[in-house]
C-alpha cells in the first residue's frame, strides 16, 4: 500500500486492507494507522475524501479510527 494514493485503485486497496483488518477482529493501529494517516495527509484531497466516502459506505465503524484526521 503506497504512502500516497495516486488513483482510486490505491484507495480501494487501502479500504480492503481496513475491511480485512476489521474482519479479523483486529484494531487499526501501529504501522497501518501511520500508513493510512500519511496517505490521507499526502494525497490529493479528492482521493482522501473518496477514502472516507468508501469507508462510510463499506465499513462505517472504521471511521472512529479517523475522527482526528477529519476534524
């Protein structure tokens, strides 16, 4: 997973990683959180918004991990 998203496919892959992590009853933290946070911060804002839209669509419970990023 890149630190910067270049297109929607990169974002889709990140969303799948989040979904798989939650499917395994694991918390989103450590390296994964740092990687996602950096991608949100360093990518085109439209891709960051797409990430949050897709999370809300597929795994709204994951948004709690990113509240600090969206405020």
